[in-house]
C-alpha cells in the first residue's frame, strides 16, 4: 500500500509524541508505516527535507485550523471558549517534543514561534473584541499562552482535564462568562 505525504506527517507526530525528536528517524517512520526507505525517498529527498516539510505542514495546519475555527465563531465570548477547547485538544506530547527540538534548532524554533505568535494574536483579538484595551489584551493573552506552554513543559503527558481546569480558572479570573442558561449570571469561558 502506497503511503501519502500526509501519512508520513501523521506518523511523525506520533513518533514525536511517543519518543521525542530522537524517535523521528527515517527508519522509525518507515517501520511504523510498514514501508521501505524507497517509499520514503519517493516523497522526500532526505530526512532533513522531510523535517522541513513536516514542520511546514504542522505549523500551517495549526495556524489554518485555528484561524478557520475562530473565523467561523463571530461572537467574542464564544470564540474565547472555543480557544480553550482547541488549546486542550492539541497533541501536547508532540508539541512538547517540538518545543524541545526548537531549543537546539533555529529552523524548528521559527516554526514554533510562528504557531505561538498566531495563537497569541487570535487571543489578543478576541480580548479586543470584547472591549479590553490593547495593552491589557496583550498581557492577558501572554498569560493564557504561558499556561498552555508551561503545562506542556512541566507535564510529560499532559493531563487534558487538568489543563482544561487551569484554563477555565483563568477565564473565571478574567470574569469572562459563557451564556449558560443553567448558571446564575452568565457561566464561565476563555483560553489560548
């Protein structure tokens, strides 16, 4: 069975999540996919080119998904709640491995910064849209991103329930409320 480039990219995320950057080798990719190195070379010139293509696909995928989902949610408080759900659902183990890789590789670092920059910009815009001034919106967005990144760095396997609780508490501190008919006032909501 012929594997697509997307199969290689998906497998790369799995390898990163399972074993970190050291596991992201041509041999491991081919073994997990059940293909020969010839199959790999039919798609990529070598492992370095694969790394670059994978990172480009990962970064663009994260950015596209985030912008597409946010753009389809016009109400600012709902958008903030959506951002929390997105933050909880990402492949944290793979992202943690990418962050570790970024500390030793400037190319990887640039891809990681691109993703984080867009995450922060989207959160800033959501805060601006609910009337928070620009300076405060930037500070609050940075705090939200720091909760996400900090959790990825201190937990080997991110506990999604705990991360959701942290981001929900962040929302509560900020006083953002979701329109929840069962709660007094307007129930809780926000996140990176």
